[in-house]
C-alpha cells in the first residue's frame, strides 16, 4: 500500500493518535484522582511529611515532551518526500506519551507520611494494614511491592519502600509501648 494514500494516512493517524490519547487519558485520570484525594488527605491530616524519590524525573519527562512538540513543529524542515504528516504524527504522539509519563512520575514517586499511615497515589494506607514488603533488585528497576492485609498491592521505589518499612516498625514499637 502506498504510504501517501489518504486512507492509509487516516487509518494510521486514527490508530496512533487514538492509542496515545488513551494512554495520556489514563495518566491524566490518575493525576486528577490523585489531586482530589490529596486535597481530602490534607484537610484530614494537618501534620504530614512529604517524601519525593526522584522528583527530577518529572522535569526530564516534561523536557522530553517539549522537545517532541518542538520537533513536531519543525517537521516541514525535517521531512523529505511528502513525509511531513508522519513526522507530525510521530512527534505529537511521543509528546503525549512523555506528558503522561510526567504525570505518572509525579504521582508514583511521592508519598506523604503521618504517624499512623501514609498517602500514596490516591489512597491513604494505615501501617497496620501493611502485611509484607517484597524488595526486587533487578538490573534496571529497583522497586518494592507493598502487600496489604486486604490483598491490595502497591509498587513503590526501593527508597520509599525502605522508608515505609522503617515507619511501620516505629509505629509497631510505639504501639507496644503504649500498651505497657
């Protein structure tokens, strides 16, 4: 099939933009839920500690999105042989993906700690709900799965997992001392 065929361009465009828009929408939906629940958390917990692990990733993702959109607008200068459409399409989709990753990085790399629990993504978890920590030391990713007593599972960075484990131990120790 000829890549300059209008129907081919439309089908490829609809599929790519539709899929990338869906991915971005999922990230945006998570970001909006995070913001709404965080406001509720702030109203009910006046004293909390904010922990951010790798906050620079948000800025890296935003910079990559800006670069992709700049390249998208430079497409007429970059393209050859009537391929401008595909450059617009590719760089626009890449920009959308990086914007979604920026939102995900913001919500997944920060946790808010209180004396009795922590707020992560869009949920407040109590330390007494935490059943187990599973640390994974892979070649690329070092993360921690936090298993809850209600069978929920959240994945956090290794640094945040270690901090949550320490805070849970402190909570249990303080609870024992209160019972004495």
